[in-house]
DNA sequence: GACCATACGGAACGCGCGTTCCGCTTGTCA
DNA sequence: TGACAAGCGGAACGCGCGTTCCGTATGGTC
């Protein structure tokens, strides 16, 4: 249950694998062959499996790391920015970042996220909800949507971005739809 | 180049394969194994390949058929309904139909549709554009978006529907974003 | 009813990829 | 510095699936 203290080379290799996975998954999503990740990391396939029980688990690790970053960014805005600007700063930024990252598109878009969604990215969800509620209280965002609706909208925006990269107008339509009517 | 006149059983089997493919692709998308389709159609795998050069081609055939239906529906509304109601009738309907059909979600969402998109579904695209322009001329839809933007929005809506099925509110946000601001 | 091109079924093939295994290497600690 | 556990690489395995092949069946025709 605890950490049996990793050997130095093991620690180094683990970091390499994570970095390689981050890059490879971002570019090609879950579809990237695990051997490619191993080669990119400069290790053998067996080494990857020493550190992660499965390809899926490695993917999870990468995704969770990113979701924590997103949660951090949200937290900063919650702490320091006005409700209105915080919300409308954050949303396009997260959408753009995630759209450039196929791993995040697939992870966020996975219908329901069902199985393991429970704890994964909970902090992201909570902070997203906080940003939303503050914006709603400030009267700048329509009040008939909740956190899950917003998350769904982000998924939609990601699909749009992947379909027509860099199309500002379409994402703008989404944002305009959120404003109080 | 022409039709060498199909034998009766061949014609029957071709129809069965198409029907089975329609059902299977709708449920599971391109991921469904071709053997499953063959079994569902009550034929052998070889028979499927006698009628379609590849699984991908069969998928295409199914998708094109559906796109023609969508184009037909658009045409009817163009011919008989007022610009405003035509547009806002059509969009949710197509979104709902396509969302229930994984094949259509994947086909429409395929980034760019690049390779073969040229002619495939062109009639759908054209009619969609007509509905949009009429609604814009009537002053009921913002004028800063074009047909491709609208198509991208549909892709986004499909992603939303698949993520949170039956969520009326989210699709409503999209539609509201389209109205003149 | 017989002939034969057309069409059929499903076994077999090839390939890609996730995962496992095992003989060898290397960091660690006394 | 020697010994041993921890870690490593990459070959090998198993499986799923798209595609092909070929011996058999059958609809159309005279």
C-alpha cells in the first residue's frame, strides 16, 4: 500500500515514460501503440508495464495530471479575478488547450466517463462549478444550466474545435448562448 | 461500369447486408466487427465482400443513404415552410436523429472528412446552407456564420448529445447562441 | 432437366497490438 | 567490493478482426 522507495533508475524511467505518454497521447489519443510510447521514452515495453498495470492506467495517469492543471488554473481565477471575467477567461482557455490535446478530448468526451469517473478530475469539476455559480450570481450567465451542462458544453466545443480547428466564430456561438437572454 | 444484372439471391442478400449494416453501425459505429454484420444479415463474410469492396465502403454506403434522407427532409422544409420555423424545426430534428445513430456521429464528426468528402453528402450540405441563408435573410439567425460553421455546430451538438443524452438545456444553449444578438 | 456462370459460406491467413515472461544488468547497502 | 534484490529490454504469445480463397450450391437459360 505504501511506496517501497523506488530505485534511482526506476524513478528516472517512470518519469520518461510519463513524459513520452503525455506527448504521444496528446498527439494521437489512446490509439497510439504502447510500443511507440516505450520507444519514445527510450525504454522497453516491459518497463512501461513495471510502472503502470496497463496502457489504460497510463492514459489515466496522464489525463489526471492534466485535469489537476486545469483545476489549478480555475482555482487561481477564483481567488483573484472578478466572477464575470474569470468565467469568460477560463472557458475559452480550457477549450483551446484541451482541443489541442487528443487525450483530453477523448477522456472528457468519453460518454459518462462511467466506470472510474467517481474521483478522477473531481477537483476540476468542483472548481468549474464554482466559476459557473459565481458568474450566474453576477447575472452574467444564464441560470438554467448546471455544472454538468457546462461540462457537456465543453465536450461539444472540443468536438467543434477538432472538426474545424481555430474556428473562433463557432465557439463564440457557444459562449453567446450562455449569456443571459 | 454498368450493372451486369444481379441474380435474384444476390439482390436479396445485398439488401440484407445493407439493412444489417445500417442497424449495426447505428448501434456501435465503425467499431462493429464485420462478422457481426454478416451474421446479423444471415450471410457469410465472403458475401459481404462480394457486394462491397471493404468494410469502409459498406459504412460509406450506409452513411450516404442517411445523408440523402436528411437532405430530403431539408428540401421539404425549404419547399413548404417559412424560413424561421423551417430552420428551427430542422436543426433539432437532425441533431436528435443523428445523435441516436453512432454511424452518423462518427461520419459527420470525422475531422474534415478529408479524403472522400468531396461529393458525399453534398446535397445535405447545400440544403443546410439554403435553410441557413433563408433564416439569416429573415433576420432570425445571426449573419456572421456560414454553412461550414453550422455544420461544425451540429458536430458539437452531436458530441453533447452523446455525452449527456436527452439533455435539452445544452442543445438549447447552442440554438440560443445562433439567434441574432 | 442439364449446364454453367454467378454467388455463397466460412475456414484460413496476415497483421497489429496489448500483455507476459525470462535471462541479463544495475543500483544499493553492508 | 561482493552479493542480492530490483529493474530492464525485447522477444514471444494470444487474440481480434479485416480480408482472401476455394470448394460447393443455385438461379437463369435453352
